[in-house]
């Protein structure tokens, strides 16, 4: 009987974790949604990324801030002992504030337009900034086929309780 206790405890823990994750997404869905709209998803350095997003609330939400961000994530894959491990590390985030903290009533619907500039890695002012030095170092690592950079545009209502968020992957041609 004692030998069976460990698998039962492990399975119970996994079940609780799955229920918690499902509950979180149901609660977030019941609060509302954000739908991100981008007319194009491929950009060159220095291009203006334009788009919009629709914010819909189903229940009243106390928002802390409404933002749109361009996020760069360095992804590294390693192979050890026949296993593949993937590690992600955010190396770039440019956040644009769309709205300050405010209360959103149930049934609120609004479309917000935005513009974000893709980083120009060849500009001297960018290369000399701390962020530019970090991104440049990461780009040098990208010569390794197991390391690459993923970009996404993210719209987020940072709110009390579960945030509303939507993201779309984009490509930025880094020279």
C-alpha cells in the first residue's frame, strides 16, 4: 500500500495543477478579451509597426494600465544526454502606454490604434545604449544555429486579478 501512495500523490498534484490552469483561463475569458490586429507582420529595422486592438470587457475590470509592447525573446536550444532543452530569455521590451489606470465597465468595447518603431540596430545611438549593447551581444550569439530571436507585439490590460492579453508573432529582419 505504501508503494502506491507516491504515484497517487503525484497524480493528485498534477490534477490540481491542471484544474488551476484551466480555472485561470476560464476566469480570464469570462472577464473579456483583447484581439490584436496587424496589417503586416514582417518589418525591417527602423520600420514603424502599426496596428490596432479591440478591447472588450464582459465584467467590470479595474485596470492598472493598458499597454502595447514590442518584445524580443532569445531562444536557445541545447542537446544534453539525448534530450532537447529550450531556454527563453526576454532581451528587449519597448512598452507604449495606451491608457493610464481606470475602471472599465461591463460591456466596454473600444478599438485602440498604435505605432511602435522596430529597433534600428545599425543606428549609432542605439548601438551605444545599454539596451543596444545587450541586443548586439545576443545577435552575435545568434550565429549559433541553436539560438534565435523571436519577436512579438503584445497588447495587455494589466488589471486587478487576471490580465487580459493578446500577442502576435512578428519578424524583424536584423541585418
